[in-house]
C-alpha cells in the first residue's frame, strides 16, 4: 500500500483544495483518505479530520500538528 491512497468518496476538487491549504498551513505534505476514513494525514503521521480542516481554524490545526510532532 502506498502513502497516497485512492480516493473514492466525496468531492475530489474540494478535498484537493483543502489538502493543499492544510499542507501549506502546517508546512508538511498530506494525503487523503487516511486509514480509509474521512481524514487527512501528514508525513508526521498526524491525522486531521476533514471537518476541522473545513472549519478554517488554522491556529488549532497548527497547534495539533506541533503537539503531535513532540
């Protein structure tokens, strides 16, 4: 199984846009879906639920990434 999984669900355009923004905000590559769930996962193995990424609360997202890297 590769790190980048095949996407079958949801709006691919929206997912790509959200993933791109998430990657920029945390300065880390991401992929979707993680664990076959509605989540992104970054290269540091930290998961981000799509609802959190959609919320646009980038301070919370960055805190989650920073906390998970410790």
